[in-house]
């Protein structure tokens, strides 16, 4: 038998409790032993919840209970969640988490602690919600040398961009709608500024390339600068704007990881990923490109991935699973400025000025464009080369173009 404690009874934590109760017989059958929820830790009481009798407020009860062998961490953040995770692992309990911030910042040290105490630290739900990506990346694609990971990693920003494209809403209106529908938090900074996608690409890149990549090593730009003018210009050349997290291994072996808005060709499968859905493309030297697609967030999809990890930990109590990577460092990454791509530029400078700077540009047009507004696609070059050529040009928008 395995007994489980859940830390945090918010959206994901309550979903985990529901899945454990609703699918209990199925889970027990798959694990070949009972899996029982014993505690729920939260600062609040939930008197109207069917799980009210399980709620406690003192983590030491869980830490000191020898019956609890699996702890589910859904608190979020990287402070108290880190402390409780360290204490649980040190007490010989496997930990399952959906906490992308914690894994992105401290995953390597927590995996080392789990290995030291012969328990599992599993985190499938930290990227892509219910989309299976962590295990396939580590196990199913293990024979490949991964050269690039590229994906739509945040459902909130993808919803906002979809509404801008489909309904013609401005950024502020689309964000407000996302908040009203429960897709965006009251403080949407982590989503719209790209921090959430940054944490997820850190985890994927660390797993794929074997060394810890920290959020501060990832160049990150969100979608606040995307306007309806940019959406229209992108449409005029058969493209859509998507916020992509990318990690590319260069010929020098170092990783260029970044999060930026991109113009994506309508023929690329990523262009068709809309609303709150996520999609992750992995490029391997043997398999080529494979894509993982599905709901990247939500109560039950995320809980599904968490409970699958709980089942894995329960099945493997005597032989813990290690989906880990090595320590990070300054030698792991290089700035993304040297990644070559075409660029979309919107400016008040004339097309002739841009032709002089680049020699060869593709002019774009949109209905109702004000006089003096210019938008073009440039030839392929690095960001450093682009900035050098545009030193004297007043820019309104600059986005990468995802190579077709």
C-alpha cells in the first residue's frame, strides 16, 4: 500500500484529490496495490469539501508519519515548496510536483537529494499540463541526439494571441477576456511577460541536453508588445504570431535558450495550435521532428499527469525512477543573439531606408495602415547583426520569423 499527502489544496491539488478518489479502483489495479490519500496540507480549512477530514495545517505531521511514502507538492513558488520538498525527500518520501518554478530553479539539487535518499522526484505535470512530454523526451527519444526543442508552452498567451487573430481584439481586451474566463490570473505577469514559458523551456532543455539551464540564462520576451497591426502584417504574408520557447544546441555544443514572439508560417503545425492548447516540437537526429499536443493547463488535465507520477512512484518504491540531469554552469549556454533567423520589423522609417540597410527585404501591407508605417521581412541574420544595421532606425516592433 502507498499513502499519499497533498501539499496545497488549490486548483491542481484539489484535482489530484478528485482523481485519486474517482479513479481509485482503476489506480489500485494498475499499481497492483492500494493507493490511499491520507492528508491534505493547507493553511485554510475546507468545511464544505468531502475531503475536509483529511485537512491538516502542520507539515511535520506528514514528515514524521512513516505511513506516508508519497508527497504531492502543488503549493507553487520556490520558497516554502522547496523547504517542504527537501524535508520530505530527506525523510525518505518520494515527491511528485507540478511546480514549474521550483523544478526550473532547483530541480538538479532536488533530484540529487532524491537519489541520495533512494526515492523518486517526478515532475511530468510541470510542463504541458496533461501532455505527456517528460517521459517521452527522456525515455522514448533516448536514442536520439536532440538538436532543438520549440513549442507553445503557455496556454494563457496562446489564448490571448488567438483572440487577437480571430476576433480582432486588442491585447488589453483579449487579456481581460482571458481573465474573465479563468485562463489568466488577476496578476498575469508570469504569463504575458514570458516567465512561465521560460521556466518550462528550462526544464525541457535541461532534460534534453543533460545540464541544468537556469531561468536567468534564458532570454525572455513576452507578448505585451504585440499589436493588431502586427497581427495583420503577419496574416498578409501567411503567418501567425505565436509566443515560442526554444532551446537549440549549437555546433559548439552549447545551448541557446530563449522565449520570444515569432511569426510562424501557416503551413507549420504550430500555427494551427489555438486557444489554451500547447504544442511542443522535438527535433532528433534520428527521428526528425515529433510534436506533442494537448491542453497545457487546467485542473483535471494537470491532475491526470500528477496522479500518473504518483502511480509510477508507488510501483517503483524499491527501485526509484530518476529523470534527472547534471549541474548547470556558465559553460552550458550561450546568448541567443547569435541564432540566425529572418526578422519581422515594423517602423516609421521608409522602405527605401530599410532596403539600404538590408539590401533585400520583403515589404508587407495591411488594410488601413497609417501613412509612414512600414513593415518588412528581412533576410536571415543574427540579432546582433540586425541591431547593428538598425542602430539609427526607430523601431515599433521586431519579432523573429520561425524558419519554414
